[in-house]
């Protein structure tokens, strides 16, 4: 039985994996509630502060673990973290999963990934279904190269539609090709226009600067951890961007032996809706469903939080609370 209460219990913990400390935020109103492990995006961008400023409040019916991946925020330590690789993060995620199962005495937990975290989460759920009740993808990555083709087209078409000649010229000046992830010019136009045009973090706009401000104003971090956040963002992107750019997640995780719930914003051009839909159509699962959020971009769990909460309670958990 899932219980809801008013008071949220918060804890901040560190566990050691291969001689490296990895950090967790844990929140719940009842520790007997189902456990959900959240895999943040980026790579390298912790999302605890972003989600805590929203009305999501999923800690009312889950025990939520916000794990900060190796090389990120609380889990950044250049002297112990070693090379940041996809396989290493997957191994870390599995160790965190086992830790949560033991801590809360639960046979299985729920796994939720956002953006980059969906590539990691899909892989883990595919390989280790014995640990999970279900997989939830928010802003699901399919093929990142093809997704960014859609992104570039969206930026150009929006600039033309708005009659923004300066933006159109700026976007046209950037050559988009298969090495887009290495291009500082492409990253510049993403940073300048994607959120501005409503295809980024939120349809109504959410700047990268605001995201950094939210992180730095979060009282749960020490100052050292706050200073490590930007280091982790850049280091993680440098280490993992090629993997993200060259991987087809539908081939990485073609079959799931757990239910799969894909939640995606119609206006998402950070990880395009077309690619999320392709991923959904290609994968096999005993039960799968794609939920289209008609008023959202990349963060439907924030932008349309009431509908997202309904899906979690009625569809994922399978019961009203």
C-alpha cells in the first residue's frame, strides 16, 4: 500500500564504489513506499534543484533517489573517479540499485531516466530486468545524431518563421555534420536559440544560466560540491558526448523484460519526439506505452506535472493513491 503524508524526509548520503564516493539525495514521506532511482541528464548535469523547484512532488508516493553520476556534482573527485565511461556509469548505477534494494528491503525498484539518463537507463533495464519493476523514460534518446538533425531544422525554420534575420544568418553559418558534437559553433547556437525558441528544457523557456543558478542556490550542496558542478558538466560532456552521438539506443536496448513507459514532449527538440517515437516502436517489451505531452518540450514531468503524476500513479504503479 502506498501512503501519502505531508512531511518529507530528506537525507544526503555517500556510498563508495571502487574507491570513489558517489552522492545521493533521498526523499520520501514513507520509507515503505516503492523506491525510484532517477538518472539525470547532461551528461553531467544534476537535476535535483530543477525538480525541487517544480510541482512534481513524486516523493509523496515514491521513495526517490537522486543519484549524481560519477564525475558529477556530489560525485566529482578527479583524484578517485578515473575515466568516465558509459560502461562504468552503468556499473555504478547497478551498485546504487543494489544499495537501495538492501537499504529499503525491497525486491525490485523503479528506474527513471531523463535525457542522457534514458540511454543509461534503457541499457541497465535491458541487461538487468531482475532488479526493476518498470522503466520510465522522460525525454527519451533514440539516435542522437538524427535527433540533432531535427533540432537544427527546428532552429532554422523557427528563425525564418519569426522573421529573425540575425538568428537565421547565425544558424546558417554553422555546418551541421556527423561530428556536430565536437563543434563549439553548433553548441553555441544550441545555447543561444534552443531554449529561446521553446524547444529546450521547457517550452516557455529555461536558460542554461538559470539552471546553473538553481544548482548554485541549492542549500543541500556544500560550496565545494557547487564549485565541482561546472567542472563535472564539462568533463562529463567531453568524456561521453561521442558515445551519446554515435549510439542508437534502440539497438543498445532492443528488448525489455519489464514494462516500459515513454513520456515525451511534443515540442522537444533537445531529444526529438520523432526519435523517441522510433525508439518506442522498435523496442520489444511485455507492456509498453508512449505518452505524448502536448504542451511540453524536454521536461514534461515539470511542464505538465499533474498529468505526469497521474501516469505514475495510475499507469506505472497501477493504482490510485
